[in-house]
C-alpha cells in the first residue's frame, strides 16, 4: 500500500536533495511548471530540480514509495507537454547541464538536462557536431530517446544512430549504464522507445567532423508548390548523403533578413544542409538552382551552430502549438494536391508543415536494429498550428486536424513519437510496429509497474490495461 504524501515525507525528500524542491505556491512554482508549448497548463504536485544522479535516484524512490505519478523533463519541448503532468512529481533534469568533449575519441558526454544549443556550443569549439534537430532550445533527452531527426539525418543517421551509451536511473532507483555491450536490451529500447525505461542522466554520442555547412532556406512561390514537390520527391531520395533538404510550407516573417516584398507571404521552401566543402557543394546545388529560380536563396556557408539555431527567434517558448504527424513512404500526386490546398489556408504566421527526409544513412539501419521502426519510410511529416494568441487555439487546432485527416490516408501508418500529442495506445503500437512486442517485454523487465508512463506509453508485457 502507498503511504499518504505528508509534509514530513516532503521534508524528507527536500533534505535528500541537493537541488531545489518546488511546491505548488508562488511565482517559482508557476515559472517551473511552464513548458515550451503554452497550450499545456499542468499543475504537478512537486517539481524537483535535480542536480545529479543521487537527486534523480531519491526522486524515483520517493515517487515509487508514495505512489506518485512521475514526469521526466529535460528541455520541456515535448509536443504534447509530456515533460510535466497534473499531480506528478516532475523530475526536472535542467540543472544537469554539462558537455564533455573528448576530441581524440571523437565523443561527447552530455548531461541529461542539456539543450542542443548547449551541445553545439561545446562541440563546435572542436569543429565537430552531433546530429540533432532544427531548434537549438530543444532538450537532448526527449529528442534523442524518441529518435532525433534533423539537418544531418541523411549524412549521419538519426541521433540514436550516433548514441554510444547512456547512464540511467531505473524504476527501482538503481543506476546502470547501457550500451551495445552493457545491458544491450535496455540500450536497444532506449534508442527510440522514449522515456519509458528510466531517467537518463547522461548520453555519450559519437562526434562527426562537421564544422561549416553549406546550408539555409530556398523559398518559392506557393503557386509553384505542386511542381516543386513533384521534383523534390524524386530528387531527395536520390541525392548524395551529404545533402539534406526538408520541405516546408510557411509564412515569411515580417522583418529582416527577409526582403519586404515577401513579408507575410505564404510560400513553400526547402531548407538545405550540405556537408561538402563550398566548391563541391556549389556543384551539387547547380541542378537545384537550375530547376527553378527560388524567390529567395539564403543558401551559403554557415557555421553548423548558426544553422542549428536559425529558426529559434521565430519560435520562442510560450507559443500555442497543436501537432499532428505521420510517416510517409510516397508523395503521390493526390497527396501533393491536398498539401497545396492546406498550404493556401495556413491559419497563422507561425503555422507550418514540414517533411523531413529519413532516407540516406538513417534508412541503412535495419528496422529491428533499434526500437525506431520506420526505417523504410521516406519522410516524417508534421503539421503544426502555431500562434502566440490563446484566442486562436481553435483556429490552429482545426486547421491541423483537417490537414492531418486529409493526408493521413496517404501515409505509412504510424508517426514519429516526438511529433505526436496524445493519440492513444493504438497509435503508439502502430509507430513501433514489429518492435512493440520486444519493447513491452523490456518494459516489463525494467519498469514492471509502469512508473514511467507520462510519455508515448509502452505497456509492460503482461499488463492487462492502462496503468
Ligand atoms: C520547436 C520544436 C522543434 C522540434 N524540432 C525537432 C527536430 O528537428 N527533430 C526532432 O527529432 N524532434 C524535434 N522536435 C520534437 C522534440 O524532439 C520532442 O518534442 C522532444 O520530446 C523534446 O525533448 P525535450 O527533452 O525538450 O522534452 P521534454 O518535454 O523535457 O521531455 C519529453 C519526454 O521525453 C522523455 N525524456 C526527456 N528527457 C528524458 C531523460 N533524460 N530520460 C528519460 N526520459 C526523458 C520524457 O518521457 C518526457 O515525457 C521539436 C519540438 C519542438 C517544440
């Protein structure tokens, strides 16, 4: 039986922590419970700002012994706000922030509370990079454990394909290391299985010698979208691995560096990233530039962290976000026609649709080699209704749902877990496909009571119903 949560038990947890334990009163609580997506408004029971493994272990034991829901928070960016939950103990890893680069071994060990901006800052000093996402304020924790898609996916694979080992606090409070050689079942599950298996306090990544990239957006008139998409669907799957390009519908922000004639214009675009030296990159871009002259061509040499943080100013924390996603094998003419229709109806300046290629190096990893199953899909598609004003919540939600409903029939089935909000158990199963059964068995081994269930939840094998 669980013990009631008393003031004395809370005091004992407080005393056991080096980090701060925040209770539901005052400004500190309201600040600490904010996540990136302002549509999420959760009121946890306690927020523990952990500074080390001992703090995390104390929190996990406390939650388990007091039958308290646990939420694990790294960067707080999760689409569905799964770094926080009502009435939960939030294990906030943000203070565990360090990046140790070993230039000789070409590895980086990263604390569980780092953002990708923290990692890029540390690794770029050595002319190296870890493949990650497209916004530097995203947490390393959630992005990595869900897979990790970004500008370097075609060259280096998913973020998990570059993960060498993790330090984990398990549901029983024990600390273990997991890698291909140590607790390999746990490591397999953590490579795509999200926060289901424990609290990761450190990640060790393989580094790539990537310093300057030839990269940036090319934007085209929306009236050209159908032609561009038809060209892009063939071009990108046959492109060299050194070239990545994700497709977007967007509205041009009304300010510099964008030319005034494009301000607030709905457009389509491809955000390129080429890892070849400039002269060779310019050769690779000749057919791209020859196909159709872009209305705006911002592609050129850039330090890698500049590309990684290029969109940060457009998407600060505190906007309203509504997400829907799918994996896509083919972009048929019919699907493209639907895309063009919804692009014309983009409801707000921040709302957008992205198609991220997951071919190239990411597709050369087998479907069962990691928990991340959709290695044979060509794109991860995401439509997001986004706006600063809560009054527009219904408008952005409706556009996203309608857009998703129109495109879902052309999709491959599941969706990238990191782009999903709360879509239920069947959708999670569809996402992991043939890997779900093994994930459920590993969950039963490491977290039999489903202590870690504020996530895209994998039920422990043998569990009869949702915990
Ligand atoms: C603006 C924006 C841009 C994005 N761009 C990309 C992109 O380019 N590529 C991409 O792949 N994804 C992208 N994402 C999605 C992103 O990967 C997910 O939202 C991810 O969950 C964010 O991780 P976080 O640590 O910031 O989230 P949090 O909200 O802190 O955590 C999310 C979940 O991850 C788990 N978790 C986090 N850290 C740990 C840990 N250390 N140990 C155990 N479990 C943990 C927990 O289950 C938690 O519920 C983007 C999201 C946003 C909002």
